[in-house]
């Protein structure tokens, strides 16, 4: 009962502490920010340490993002050795670089020694090669080799995200020896859910889950109860593919092996959750044509990242305008066409975006492949045709009543069916085609789908009007 009371007291204290920092929507309170800002201005180190000492690394990261650049640099400087560098893994890259660039390499080297290897790599990978080398040269030999090996793997691979601290034992050990080893060795990772079994060359043989160890007698040998690691992840595997392995097989951790199948690290679920969030954000941003933009980026860097795709959109807009120019005489004779034609193009663009979004996401999650592509294409074409008929009837009736012309209502209805059908077709075929040629469909699909729906919408509507009304 006493232990339960202590847990309940601790839980209440944590809730009260969080209420002092965040509002009900999870936003940092202005009063807390003002308190931190005042302590920074007064260089009140004791108050700062007291206020941030019990913050989780993610909460400290939120605080850093909420502070002004000068304040966050001063906060890190005032805290000194008490600053939790793992918080830098929770902030935007621009903020992380701003903080790290203002710290001496000796302080960074001292700090990364206290971090898990995956967090240390996350911070070091943003630095220039010269700074990396200087920091690594100040680390103990074993740790330097581990970090250098991770940094040598390509970006966004399992090797970059893995943790090089793991527990590995030979197959001839007993369960009792393994338990004693875990109790006595102070260099083991703080948290782990699996123990890996290796041969003298570090080749991965298998693994044992901790619950299996607890259920097995001390005299039993490891090789008798170990299981094969069927989901060992190559260090060069793309991090998104690795995350998909975790999702498909409900993994908590997985061994990471090199090209010779030697154990080099472990990938854990907390890293995979970060990868999933990062990849989802990247796809969303790329579909909007804003690349790897972050909220902390400067005005000029943000503008520079958006200009290229805006230029592409400008070129495609001229293409759509040129189609309209082909029917300038028709528009002169029937002014109502100028009022109605954006409706056709706009509805087609929205329908194409819906199909494209579903397709791009299905490609990213590997739910769409050669085995079901035909069925999905037929489904989207059917949806486009049905929706085209529904909205053709609606807009046709509205246009006929608005301009008192049944012919005009029929023309825009026919154009709507054509464009909605083409929009569905473009929304799925363009991402598939881009993916076939190894072009990221999240980056390039939107501009092409919009161009197709604009061109087809304008051409169908104005072309039908020109033919029906006989404009020369």
C-alpha cells in the first residue's frame, strides 16, 4: 500500500507540474515562458535549473522552440553541463544547428558521451565534417568507432537510426550466466527488450526475449531457448522500409546487421515512431511543393525552397491559358463561358487531388502494387464517372437556370463528366508512372495532375461550346 501511495503521489505531482507548463491544448503557458525569460535575463542559474530539471526531453525541446533565438542560446549556456542534450533531438533542424553552432566542440564532445548512440548520431550528422572529426577525436576509442560507423552509413538508413548499445551473449552460456551478466555489467544499455546471440565473429545467430529468460531455469543453455531473428534489418535499408517491417510484424526492436550479417546495432520502436512521423511530414510537405521546410526556417530560406515549384506551376498555368486562347472568339460571343469554365477545371482539380492523395499514400505504404493496381484503377475510374454524372446534373441545372439556356447547361454537364473521368484517371496513373520511373510521386504528382485537369477541363468545355454553337 505504501508503494501504491507513493506512485499515486508521484502521478499527481507530475500532473500538477504539467499544468504549470501547458494549457489544456498542450501549448506552453505564457506565464511559464515569462518566468523562464526573466530567469535568463537575470542570469538566475538556480531558478533555471530548478524549472527545467524535471522536464522530459520532449518538453525541454518544446521550450527551446518557444524561446527567442537569443534566449535559447543563453539558456543552454547558463545550464552548462546540466543541459540535457537529448532535447536537441526533439527540435527543428534549424534550431538544433543554431544551438550547436554556438557551442565549443569540446562541450559537444563531452555531452554526446552521455547520450545513447542514436541520439548522438542525430546531433552529429548535421555538423560539418571538420567539426565531426574534431568532436569524435575527443571521444574514447570504442565510442568513437561506433559513432563513426553509424555516420558512415547513408542518410535515412537503418544504420543512421540504430542504437549501437545492445546486449549480446554467446550460445553456450546458460540463462544464469546471462542474468548475472546483465546485473553486473554497468556498460549495458538502460533499456532493452531482447538479448541477441552471436558467434565469435559477431555473426547474428538468434535472439531471446526478456520474458523468455524470466520463464527459463538458470541451468538451461541459451542456444536451447533462442529463436531465429527472422526480421534482422540490413544497416543500409531505407529507414522507411525498416519502419514498415516494424509495422507489419509488430516489432518492439530488431537487430541491425552489416553486409556480412554481423550484428552492428539495434533499432527500437521509439526510433521507428520518429521515422514514421518524419516520413509522413515529408510526404505531406512535398505534395504541397514546399520540400523539407521547417517552421523555424528564415524568410529567405523558406522563400527559396518554395520558388522552384511555383515556377513550375507558372509554366503549367501558361499552358492552360494557351488552351483558353484557342477559343477566344467563342468566349467573345458567349460571355457566360468565362463565368462557368473555372467551375469545370476546379472540380476536376479537386477530384484529381483526392485520387492522387489516396494513390500516393498507398504507394508509400506499399498497399498499392502490380497485383492490385488494375482493380484500384478500375475503382477510381468508376468513382470518377459516377461523381461526374452527379455533379454534371447539379451544375447543368444551375447553369441552365442561371443563364436561361438549356444548351449551355447540357454543355457544361458533358464537360464535367469528361473532366471528372480524366481527373480520376490522371490522379492514379500519374503517381504510378512517376513511381515506375523512380521519381517520388509525392513531389511531382500534384503539378501534373492539376495541369491535366485544367487543360482537359478548359478544352472540353470550350471545345464543346464552339462545336455546339457553331462559332467560327
